C-alpha cells in the first residue's frame, strides 16, 4: 500500500561533509526535509520508492536491481559518508512486469546510487534502518505522457503490494535562476519555478502533463518527469499537497513538498 508521497530536491550541498558552511544557506530546505522525514517515520514505510530524475538510459525507464547498494558522495569530496541499502527486488520485478508490455524498461545493477537518489535517501531513511528501497529512473527520450502512463501502469501494483510504500520523487527546478547559476541566467527560469509550484498547489495534473516543453528546456530542470510519474501514481488517490519550502540560494530552485495520502 502507498502510505506517503513527497517531492524533494537533491543538491549534494545538503550533505554536511559536502556543503560544509554552504549548508547554512539551505536552512529552510534542510528543515523542510526534516519535516518530511518525521512524517515518513510516522507512516512507517517498509520501502522507499525513489523516482530519481537522472536518466540512466535515453530510451527506456530503468530500475536498479542490485541487491545491496551504497550511497556515498566521494565525487564531491566527501570520503566519510557511506550508507548501505537493500533493494526490494520483488517490487522492482512487479514494476517491470506491469509496464513492459507498453513501455520500454530495463533492469540495471548499479552498486553506487547517484546523488539524485542519494541525497533524498541520506535525509529520509535516517531513522528507518530496515527500510528497503527501489530506485526508478525516467527515460530521457520518452515524452511527458509516457511518464504519466508509467505511473498509471504501476499504481495498482503499489496499492496492492504487501508492504508499506512511500514514494519519493526527486529533482531540482530551474538551474538558471541567477546570473551565477551553473547553467547561466534565463529570464524565464523564475516563471518556470512559479508555474510548477502553482500547478502542484492546484493539483492541476492536466496542465502538468501539457507543460510547455520549451519553457522546461529553457529552464534546465530535472523535476518534471519524476513529478509526472508521481502524479500518474497518485492522481486518482485522495491526497493533499503541502509546500514546505522553496529556496534558490545558488541559482537552482529547491522545492520540498509533501503529498499527504488520505
Ligand atoms: Zn538533478
């Protein structure tokens, strides 16, 4: 069964050993993350289904089926953090089975989880030592409708699954909000972020599915596809969106939002 859903950002700077003093600029995001974590803890999930924006395959959805995986941030200079998780292989197969007739989907075996899922796991699995995970990636070349469809196809499996599942969609909003943004400044970046925030608050799925691709492309974001998969899963379920924080101290939009399943 699905017990909770949320959307979170994944800046490596949120990891204390990586961010060091920069972490002070992410105070609201961090506090919001801690609220999501407290909520998750109360809902006692047995599996965290992470929909991480960074595609591993251009043409297919992918699921990491490596039995045991690690999260570290060595490529960001953090030689200390090392978390270990068990994948819920059975859930991975169920997701594959329910989608493979209609969608291209592949199974992978990644020992190290990319920061796209690693940052959320660092925060959200903190007090859930026995919680398993399942990490799913969108497909770069597939369009928005395919991502919603993917969510719709796996919904029944998740609802009827014999473990308590929390869905964590992860990605960042525009990477072009300031002059010193990593992807350079775009005058439309702010418009993109505000539009996404409003669509989620209004539960306006139709508008999200038809989201302006040129605007998303211009904004350089990695949020829409994980959000579309999430909406595909929960749009028929009664839930309440609750925006917990939005910050962009480094020119990238970080949104934290809870979706309380009723
Ligand atoms: Zn990203």
